[in-house]
C-alpha cells in the first residue's frame, strides 16, 4: 500500500463501527435524526471523500494542498455530524480529525484543521437555522452549544499544538543527533564493531570495508581468523579479562589482516555491554596505528643503527655487549671485543672529499659484515671506528682468528670511482669473562688498538695490563692538546736555512712546539700525528701561520735595506683544502702587515698528488699573491718530472734520508745530484734538510745545492734566539733533558 492509501486508513477503520452504532441508536433509541440509510450513505461518502482527498490533496504536500485536503475532509465529517441531529455536540469528531491530521502532517495541520473545523461548524449552524440540517436541540440553544464547542475545540487545539510542537522539536533534535552520529560513524577513519562474546560480528561501520576491504561481515568473527597469530594469545587473554569487567574500556594493540592478507596495526578499545538490555554486545573501537608503528620502528631503527652504513650504532653495541657479558658470567664462556680504526682515513676525506670517504666506509662495513660469524655483531661507533662483538667464545685465540680474517678482508683494494685504494686498519682485542663492565671492555680494546697503531698499523694487538700505562698516557696527552691552544701552550720555533754559497741566513722554517705545563717542551712527533687525524691540525696550522707572519714582519724591519728573510710554513692537507683557505691566508697577511714575498708554504708530495686539480688551483692562487711554494720531503713520495712540470713550485726540499749518507755512499750522492740538476732545469731552488756534519754541507755545496738547514748550523730556535742568530749570534746548545726524544721524523719536526 502506498503512502496516500495509508493516510486514508485511519478513517476507514472506524466507518463500519460508526454505521452499526448509528443503526442501533436510530432504530431502538431514536438518537439519529436522519434515516439510517442516509446516515450510512454519508459515512461511506465521507470515507471515500477522505480517501480521494488524500490522493488529490495530500496533507503532506504543499500548503495549498494541505489546506484544500483538510477543508474537504472536514466538510465530509461535518455532513456526517450534522446529519445525526446532534451537530455541535459531536465536536469530538473534529478532535479525531485533528489527531489524524497531526499524526500525518504534524503541527503544520493543527491550525488549518482548527480553522476549517470552525468554518464547517458555522456552515452547519447556518444549515440548522435554514432547516437544511436536523437538530435535537432547539435554536438558539444549539448555537450557544456550537459556540461553546468551538471555544473548547480551540482550547484543545492549542494544548495539542503546544505538545505537538514540543514533540516535533524533540524528534527533530533526536533526528539531528542520529544523523550526526550516523555521519560520524560512516565517515570516521576508526572502525566501530558490535560483536558477541564468541567474536561473532553484529555490526561493522563503513570504515571496516574502507580500511580492511571486507564487504560482508555477517558471518565473520572478531578472533583468530582476523588477528595475527603472534597476537592471538594476548588477544584471547584480553577478551577474557574484558568479559570480567563490564562497562569499562580496555585497550590493546594487535595486528589485523585485511582482505589482501596484509597486516595493519590497530589500537583496540573494547567495552563490555553484554549486560546492557539496549546493546547486549561488546563495542570495539579500532584505531589504525600502522603508520605510527612504522614510524616508531623507523625511529627505533635510527636510534640503534648508523644512518650511513646501516650497521648497529654505539647504543645498540653496548646494549648487546651488556647482555653478552651477563650471559658469559652465567655460562662460563668468554666475550671478545674487537676495536678497529682505519689507518689514515682522514687522508681520504681530505684528498677526495667526504663523499668518497662515505663510500669507503660503506664498503668497509660490508666487508666487516661478511668477515665475521652470523652470531657476531659489527657496529660503527662513529667516524672510522668500528667494533665487533664476539659472543660466547672459548679462548682468546678465537678472537685472534677473527681479527686475522678481518685484516685480510680489508687489505684487498677498494674501488672508489676510477681509483683503487688499499685501506689498512689497526685492531685492538679485549677478552672478558663477564666480570668487567661494558665500558671497561671497550676501553681495553681501544687501548690495544692504539698500541697496534704505535707498532706500525695494519695489525692487531691483544690488551695487556703491561701496555696500559703508556697507552693511557698517550690518550691523556691527546685530550690535553685540545686545550693547549686556548691556554697558550703552543710555541713556534724557527730553524735557520742558510745559503751554501755564502753562509748567510736566507730563511727560517717555522716548527711548532708544545710547552706542556707538566711535561715540558714536547716536539711535534709526540702530538702532530694525532692532531692530523682531527680538525685540531687546522687550528694549529692557523696559529703557526699567524705567528710566522708576525715574526717575518718584525725581521723584515730588521733588514730594511737587505734581502728579505723568508719564513717557511708547513701546511697540512686539511688546512689547504678548506673552502675559504685563500681568504683566511689573505686576512692573516693583511692583519700582520707582512710582505707576501717573505712567506713560503711547504706541502708534501703525497698531499700534492692526492687532489691534483684543486691543489694546483690553490697553489697558483697563492703564488699570484707573491708567496713561494716548496715541496717538502722530496724523494719520499711519488717523485716525478711530470708532476713537477704541472705544479706551480719554487723550491724542492731534499729529504734528510738522502742527505744522511750523502758523504759516504756514492749512489745517494748521484741521486741527490740528479734531483738538483732536474730542479735547476725547471727553474727551482734546492734546499737540503737534516744537515748535521760539515762533510755533508761541503758535498751539497759541490753538487750545486742552493741552501740547507740542520743541526750543523742550529736547531729550531725560539723567536728571540732566532732573532739573535739573524743578527749574527749563535743559538744555545740542545738540552736533551728538555725535549721528548724523536723516534721517527714527521712533518714539522
């Protein structure tokens, strides 16, 4: 039945009882004025009229349709009422009409019904007056009753209007809330489930299909068929506990499978409302936290792994080491720690740049990973330092086997771009039975690594308490060097360079010294090597350069009419390869006021060839400023006529190893003579280093060497003694008790 037919049914349901009642009242009691057949016909006519009106003028339609429908319907009702002879006393019929109209059209039908009923009643009263309608009550009493009926009907309509409007407002509010809640449920990203204690799903919000892809949930269960196997035990215990705690929200994080068999992490909140008669279910709110979990996993990975090599980092290594030491003490096994540091890695960074250095570290990490057992842990502590944890070994020899394998793996050439590198490493080994703290075991391995470096690099050493004091002293010295510049403990001494032809001082080489407050004067071999492995060498070079310029300016004033005295300064690769090195040098020259022609920079062959193009560009710029450039320790690197022709060089400084046996071995004299001849042919001056005997000086003079320096003339002198020497006075003798003995010569000695 359609909507219009349903609107007519309330009246049709009462037509038969009314006709029967009228027949009884009219036949036996005489209570109906019109003939029964007339009354019955009017009732049927009113019924059909009401139905027809609903079809033509639906009360739920427009305002005009509603007014027309109500008026026609009430007119039919009035005809039935006034045909009985009781007219206004049957006003209850209008009340039924009002109720019926309000039920279908709401408060919008109230006043149209009231006004139409009043009008129909007035028409009925007119019909009584003119004799068209019967009346058991005489006039004018019947009109008075009609007036009272109208007033009463209006009062009832008013009361009904207020209650209806209030009801409609409440219903509208409820509908709004229901609509809001429905939209909220339909559009929220969270999944809302209603399910029973056995997991059977009664309802799933649209997000269930959007997120997980399941279309039919009627036969699904919120249980093992959806939950990750690893999470099932926890979820079973969780739901059992939820059933013991009604009306309380409990939370759990589990993985749920989607329709494509992928797993999503959900934060699940469940409330047990099985005992609520309105719900009789458990409510589950599922919030998808997959992205958060992935982010947490990523953060956890980053917290415990090195971003460059993807190896575990320091934090992960120490956590694993702590567990291994604890297990070792319980099970009576040993733990080995290998501390590995790449030899001269800074040279790769300084010469080829950090990108090449990073690629080298990645390759080293891969080789280390493949050189150890699957149960061992390789970690990067930072920079070029790596550690290896050997878990559950039985003797120190097991750690040595791994160390040998690691060193062998690193000796194979590594291809970086178009170049091949052979990178060696120094490796320290510490073995513990679990009685030491993790920091102590790593410290022992670190000390052993320093001992391996001291003994020549590219080797391993096992920690021994016998070696610890001297290594600790070295480390302490390294730490104190960082404060030496700030505290003004560094000094610059100057070794004279003399002309072999006339004996006059033509230059000084600036050499750094460390005036330690407790250890006395420390020479470069004791601190420059580890300074070169860090950025500290840049600060040292900058300090030496500024002091050299300051003294060169002063000595320049001492010889206003004589030839200028050149000060030669050694520069490290790190200093030369600074982005703003030219600007820094120019600023120092400007600040000190020194004539650039009084400065000479020394670089080594290895440094020159490490990054040829950039080095050539830098040196050419320096020469354009008026400075001179010297190749230091010539003959110990890659001596080649080809590179000498390319590089803007003014001076070659012969290494002391050639000078040492110059007067005793003819082959060495021949090499020196060839170098001198080659240098002169290229327009370069030749300076010999390390001249200690007059025989050496005489032979160099005979071979055509231009200048020389060494203890034959003077050691490196403090600035005031160098000035005295320049004035023609001799320096003091060397006091061996004031310096640290030199075991091997390094740059700047």
